[in-house]
């Protein structure tokens, strides 16, 4: 069974480098087999001069844009970071502001869609930050976001206390399919 597509999918979706042991655990294959496949993928991407590459640092792998595409990517990111936020980005940012720190899983359950690209855009803009706890990524707003809004404290947002402590979202997130 070819595990390369699984590795590619995980590396593409991950927002950060992935440890070989984590990849092996998720794919349920031995570390040596996963490492050999990762190394083979690295070579394939490099040899075929694709727009993306897989890089390795110690025992971690990450999918990145190819160095020879740097100028194009810089122009794209510049355009993406100076334009107005889209409605989905504003919705995501609002949820993070009122409910942060919030896990990516909970954020996607609230919105009902994959938020990876929106989160990447908000991270690039410096409006949110993330941290990892027990293999879970949590997002929160940044000081730049607070400063941008012209407030001194996140609690100055309209209805912050009520919306931050409203347990209807918590009940929804804790609802399992069997309880519905």
C-alpha cells in the first residue's frame, strides 16, 4: 500500500512541521517506512521542480512553496494581507476574539467548514496567534488585533462578558451525535 498520498495530505493540511513519529502514528505505519516515504517524496518534488517542496529539519517534515517561487508568493501574500478581510475571515476572527483561546476543531465545528486557509491568512496578518497543547492547536487574538480595534482590553468588545461566558456554544460543542 502506497502511503505517500497520506503523507502529502497530512503535510499539506498541517500548519506547522510534523514530527516523523506523529506522521507514523496517524498513518499507523512504522517510523522507518514513513521516513523512507517522506524522503522519497522530498526527492520527487525537488527532481520534478514543482511549485511546492517538502523540507526536513531533524525529525520533522513540512510542505513549503519552492524557493524559486518566492517573488510570486511574496506578491500574493502582500495582496492578501493589505486587502479587506472577507466575511468568513471576519466571522472566524470574531469567534476567536470572543471565545479564544479556541481549538481549531471547535472553531471548525462552530463554523461548519474547514478554516485552515482563513487561519493562515489571519496568522500572516498578525491578527491571531496559536499555541499547541497536547497535540491540539489553540488560537487567540494578538495585541496587534486589540490595538487595531483601538481598545485597551479584549473585554471592551461589545457584549464581551455575555458572549464569552454564554454556555450555548459549549453545550453545542459538547453534544455528541448520540445525544442529539
